[in-house]
C-alpha cells in the first residue's frame, strides 16, 4: 500500500512528465521552419581576372541535369546541389552571362532549400516528439518550390531537354534515393559517381601537378595522422577508435568540397583515368561521412526511432568502396605517407541514447503498482 508521501512523489513525477511533454510541444513549435531568401548572389563581374563563363556553364548544366525529371533532391543529391550553388556564385562571369548566372544560382539555392525542408518534414514525421502533422514543414518546402519555379521559367530555354524537379504530395513516403545507380560507374567499383573529371583540354593550362599536390596534402594531413592519439585538450577523454575520429574529423568535412574542386581541373590526357578514381575516392568518402553522421544522430537523439543500423551499413559500404578506389592511384602517394584508411568503426561504438521514467527517480514497487493502475489506497 502507498503512503501519502509516496502518492506525493508519484504526483510530482507525473507532473514532471506533463511538463516535459508541454516543453517538447513548445520547442517543436519554436523550431518550425521559416522561409529564407537567398543570402548570397553572384559576385559582380570583374575584368581584373579572366571570365570563367565556360566553367560556370559546364558545371551548371551538369547539376541542373542531375535534378531534371526527378523528385526534389534529398540526401547525396541535395548535398551536390548545395555545394554547386556555393561554388558557382564565386565564379567570375562576364557581364553578358551575369543575368542568367544570377537566375541559375537562385534556382539552385531555392531548390536546395526545398530539398532541405522536405527532408526535415519527413524527419519530423518520424519523430516521437511530433505534435502536428508536419504541414508547417511541407508548406515552406512548397514555397521554396514555387520560388524555384519562377527562376526556372527564366532559364528553362537554356536547357530545352531538361525539366524542373517535382515535390511529392504531402503524406507520401520520401522517394527512395538511388544515388548508387546515377552517374558513371568506374571499372572495379560498384557505386556510380555523379560527376566525373572534366575532359582534358590541351589548349588550357595543365593543372595535373596542382591536382596531385592537393590530393597528396589531403592524405598527409588527414589519413597519415588518423592513427595518432586523440590529444585534443577539449575532448571528453573518452577513447574512440581511429576510424570514428577519422570519420568525424576535420578532413572529411572538406572531402566533398575537395571533390568538387578536383573535377573542374584540367589534367593531362594520360592522367585522366587516374584522376577519375581520385575524384571517386573523395566523393565516396564524403558520402561515408554523411551516412556516419546520420548513424550518430540515430543513436544519440532521444527522439530517434532508429538504432542507426541502416545508416551504419550505408556508411560502411561507401567507406569500403573508397578504400577500393585508393588502389587505383596509391602510386602517386609518397612512400612516407600512409594511404591506408583506419578500420571502419564497430557498430555500437556510439552508444544509444535512452530516456525513461527511471531517469526521473527511483520507482518503488508500490509506485509502479500505482502507475499501472493498481490499488491507490494508503496504509494508515
């Protein structure tokens, strides 16, 4: 039987739970998305440097082609659109191209925001703390789509064989991403690469040595040092595997932008094939990092309904392919530099976050009986 003191304890616990639910509801409303105008446009043309009209046009056509005749970009494709936007706005284009360049950049920005908000919409629908049907997310995603459509109408004549992306109706499952089947699959690899190396141009400056130097320095800075002790004074002193530190470290944050930088360089004809495998490595390792970050989120977010196994397996698949790609160009890495990636982390190294009534205090058998609908009489 429960004493009055026990009843008061149970009452306080239930009150705390109610307050927590209310707090989650308020916080959910507080994090509802809002429409954001494009923060950065094309930089003004400058005749101090050569105009890069050809490079801009080529890259814009590639990325717009990737999102043509498809659903709003998500996952890896969304990352590529976002990266392309930030790269293109920094290109120095001629005054003649500038108006179209501005419209192309705006189309890519609002496309990326539509994909980002649509992804958040589905993440919210899976959240155990959701308090609405998610329409506030979908509405903003559709607003981004509408603005993207305005800019598409200004540039569609430049791309007569392409169409604008579509936004699936609210409530429909997120379209399955098939990034592994899109693009070009290099011999010996199983995953396609969305954008391959720029075709060699004998009339342009040869950037092969610059390409090699950028690759070697990345391996020196991040792969060669991956097995060194984690001596960061700000860490929590928890021992994590070299593979975990590598996947969450600074180097892989730059892998995607390195990939985008390299594919635009003009390399020699006899280095072209090897350059494609280097490009493939940076693309694959960047995707491994993205899925590993999703795995960490699955494991650590209290609201997550996944144990992270699906994203873990995807990350490992891309990581394994990245390792395989190294075998096609490791001869350019100096002998004193390690080109072998750390072992992929074990599943479960990132502990699963939990939350339960026990964290609110010790529940006695009598309290448990009371909470489960048992006798509420007290002994006197």
